[in-house]
């Protein structure tokens, strides 16, 4: 696969034919000889831009628009697909991306490298802290607190995104694990020994306490707190601000404090 880059001297652009060969759309209409050399939001797109529209657009100067319906202006081409935003994302990555498989780690992120394993195409935002000791103490005979030693790791799979100022603690006796494809927003805390499945979405201000587990393909909304040791199943949605104090079975939505399953009227 040949990757293209953003416009530079000598860059001839990406042809409609190249994009169509990649997408295999439902239909193509308009100028079949057009090219693009950049991508833009539809509201600011100009001649030479690739853009997309989720709905019926009324006006755009873009050269190529990925959309579900519409009528092209003179000189413009429309690529008609069922999910324009998804195909626009894929085209951005294929034709304008030079990142490759290496992790992208912001220089202000702090990684405790002897205790962290990072997969391919991982993105770590500014101020993130990964692989440092978690919060675990035991009261002693003098009524003081002694820290539980942390000897585990943080294992981060492929295609994981970790937002700004998010903290992921290393495990104490086990590893903290973030599954392939999971996306973690800013200002989130993942405590020691937590296990997050594949392709989960964890939005900002979430706290996943120690040894909690979240199954594959689950969506955790902003401000959720998941108590230590709790198991959240696969394909679960946890609503905004919910406090999860009991295990959650697969394929349900829970809301509230304490979190409870939504019932169908």
C-alpha cells in the first residue's frame, strides 16, 4: 500500500479512481477526472479538497465528497456510500497518513518503560502517565498504612488511543491490560490490575477501580465510576455519571447511582 502525504511540492494529488478502487462505493456521479490533495471539513472545503457529509448537503466547493446522496456541482464528484463518515476516516488514513505502525507518544507523556508494553499504532496524549504504582495500602499494627508492592505491568494492545492526562497504573501481582482497539478519552483513571477488553470506548472522567473488568465492545460514558473488582460484561453501555457497584451482565445498558439495568417500557 502506497501512503500519500499532505500537499508538498511535486505532489500531484489523489485521483477519484484511486479512491473509488479502495471504497467500491454504491455509486459515483459527477466529474470522473477530478483529483484531491488535502482533506477538509465540508464547511471550509475548497477545490482540491476531499470531504464528507453525513446528511444531505446544500453547498460545498470540495472536489470530492463522500456522502449518501446529493447532486454534484460542475467539476465536482460525489462518492455515494452507506456510511460516509467511516469511509472518510478510512480514506484519511490510507491516502494522507504516514504514521505507520509505530506508537505515537506525546513528548509530555510519562511512561515507566521497564513495566509497560505498547502495541502497534498506539496513540498516547499529552500528560498521560502509564505504568507507575497504583494506590494500594494495608493498615499495620500502629494504625499506619503500608503500601502494597507493585510488581505487575501495563499491557497495551494494538490500535489503542489514550487521551491527555489519563493515568493507567501498573498491576500489583497481576498486569493491567488494555485490549486491542480500545479508545480511552482524556482525564481517565485505570487502576491497578484492571482489564479492559477489545474495542471499548471509555469517555472522559471515568474511574475504573482496581481489578475491575470491562468486556469487549462496551461503551463507558463520561463520569462513570466502576467499583473495584466489578465485572462489566461484553457489549454493555454504562450511562453518564453511573456508579457501578455490582457486576453487569452482557448486552445491557445500565444507568444511575447505584447503576441498574434500563427496562423496556
